[in-house]
C-alpha cells in the first residue's frame, strides 16, 4: 500500500511516464504496477491521472 500511495503522488503531480513511476517506486515492471494499482484503488493508473 505504501508503494501505491507514493505512485499516486507522482501520478497526480505531473504527466510522467507510468513505467518510470513503476520503477521509481520499486515495482518490477509496469504490468505488475498496473495490476496492483487497480486491485487497490479500483482504477487504472491512466484513469487516475485524468482525475
């Protein structure tokens, strides 16, 4: 959950590449990050960026 909270801050602060966010927050790859993000928030990272 801590990794996801960190990614939320990065996603909201700018239009950064999601793979860069995933690696910066310690996820092995972008697909793992997306699956974990959706399971915990109910949204895809790109959907969350648009809010």
